[in-house]
């Protein structure tokens, strides 16, 4: 009887991870999955074992972006969740749905805004910043700065102010373009008046 409970708990824990990923419906970092699963449902070793086994068995797959590993369900993973959904107790399914409602927006914003830096040359750092929305890159810039402290500050400020930076950059670029167009129109109007 104990072995049955143990196997059932292992299956349930794997399904909890899969159901979380299914409900989030976007790639999740190891940290995001860990924050949900460990302590409330399983310990660290169980969690790491489940992630490794499910990836090895083709139920989930990983993709590395900006030195962060993101996990997603494969087609087989989605089929597994749908086939065995009832194995997860309703209270735990509701807990996952509640967690998703509370955290999906925050996680999506984290995923859509990234900034990383690396050393370039002897005394320079390059900060790579990006802003993605609905899988479309809205803005991506690389800045070269003189010190590691500056790189850290750019990274922090990018993540905290990306909307303002994007909006102000867009306004500046559009204003520059419209000013030139306005200037070209004035010159053309002046030329036309001179001909008359």
C-alpha cells in the first residue's frame, strides 16, 4: 500500500508541474517552476529529478535565452496533462489556477523585459537590453559603458523604466521624422511661391 501511495504521489507531483506549465501557457524559467513547486508540494531533489526526467522523456523541453533556461510543454506533455488531469486533486488544481491568476502577468513582464551585460575589451561592458511583447521584439539596444557598476545600473534602470524608455524613444524618433517632413513641406511651399 505504501508503494502505491508513493508512486501515486510521484505521478501527482510530475502532473502538478505539467499542469502549472499548461495553465501558464508560456515558457517558464527553472526559478518560476521551483518557486511554485518546492516546499508546498515537493522537496528540491524530487523537483530537480522530475524536471530532468520529464525533459529526458520528451514531455517538456528547454530553451536557453540570455543565460536563463526556459521550459515548455511538448505536444506529448500537453497530451499527458489532458489525459491524466483527474489524478491531480481538485484542491491542487484550484491552487494552481489561483497561482497562475496571481503571477502570470508578473512572470510575463519579466520574460518580456531583459537586460544582461558582459565584459567587452579591457575596460568596457556591453549591456544588451530588449523589450518583447506578444513574441514581437519592440525594442532592442546594446550600450557600451565604461564600468561594471554602470552596466549594473543600466540593467536595473532598463527593467524598471522600459515603458518610459520605449515611449520616449519612439516619440523622439517620430518627432524627428515629422519635423523633417514639416521642414521639407515648408521648403517646397516656399519654392512653389517663388515660382508664382
